[in-house]
């Protein structure tokens, strides 16, 4: 079985690259940003980045396409890259509030 890297998965499905760019620019210059809300999703605002990764790669991915996208390696590689992409928290998000009281 072949093991692929992130760029190879992007070549198989361009939506993975689009998701990376979206995650990298998730802050949009506001006064408050929480990377964990962006990752897991906030309230009724839809899927966070994690849910979108699940739709694109791994055993739970939706749709048909290249077989390697449905592997645990694809999930691990894409998850790790997208998880590290959003900027740090800023403002009064739940993460920063917890850090201030610890």
C-alpha cells in the first residue's frame, strides 16, 4: 500500500487545498477569534474544520473518488495539516478566559 503526503491528497481532491487556505485565513481580522470553535464548529454555524475534514478523507468521507482518500493515512495527514492551520486564539474566547483564571 502506498503512503501519500498532503500535496498528493490535494491533487486527488482540490477541496482539501481550499480547506487549508480557509483554515489559514480563518481569523479575518476581527477582535475575537477562537481556533477551537473554528475547528469543532460553533453552535448552528455549520461544520467546523474538523467536520469538513471528515467529509473529505478517511473512512467516513462522503462521495466517491480516488480510493486513497478513504484511508486512515489520508485522514491522519490531512487532519494534522488542517488542525495546525488556523491562527492562534485572540480576544476573549473561552480558551483565553480559561488561561486567565488558571
